[in-house]
């Protein structure tokens, strides 16, 4: 999945439509969590193991459920961890995390001029940074069942489709339900 609001904002004439599927970044995380530098993320990436990859996906993406189909989706990630280029990939991942936290494009959604659609699985609870929340913050990160409404307040022209009961990867969990919504979003 490619997260491209920045391209749509900077090059609206080259963008026909923006369709986002459970994107990370619908919240300005640094409003709620402490800043962590690229080194922090790099060290965390280097600690990944096949087991940690599966545990993370099971917890955040599939509501604790797991099957062979989901297991197959971890093969590329496990290959990275076990591969000779892991340190380079881990650093790129760390830079991506830094971008997620330091370049919150969600603050610019009000400026989107292209037709935009967001498809959300409402059970998704992916919330980067929840382990280092600022003191006194009681905001719950990753509540995708609430994020759609918040995004539409930023820009009422954004079309929202919510898939109740599905998580971070609705296209994997229930392809037929997802496909119905995705086909509506395409024209």
C-alpha cells in the first residue's frame, strides 16, 4: 500500500483520485506522544524477529485471529529480517517511521483538491507511538472507528467508506466486502 496524500497535495493536476485504505497517519501523533528519533526506530527495527512480526500483525491487523493465509503474508517481511540487506531495510523503515511522526500530512487534508476516498476497517487499532504517550494525555490512538468522522470534519469532500468489524487490512480479511466498496470508490 502506498500512502500518497503528499503527492496529491503537491501535484493535484497529476492526480486523478486519491484512495486510501486504512492509512497510517490519520492522526498527528506528536500531539499525543513523545518524539523519538531515527536511531530509536532503527534500533527497534533491528530487534524484529519472525515471531515479533507475526505477533504485531495478529494483535493489530486481525483481531487476534490467525490463519495460514495471514501467515503467508508475513513471508516477505520475514525474508527481509533474515536477508543480507536487513540493516539497510531496517534503516529505511526507521526513516519511514520518522516521516510518519514528523510530517503529519493529515493536517493538510483540508487542502486536498482532488477527489479523495478513505476506506476504513473500523476494528483497526493501529496506533504508532501508543507506548510512549505524553503524561496526562488520555486520547486513544488508532481508533479507526472514530477517525473517519474526524477526517471528514477536516474536509467534508472526502468520501468515507467504513467496513464494520474489519481491521487494518480489510482487503485481506474479507475481500468480497472490500471489493464491493472499492468498486464504488473507483469511478
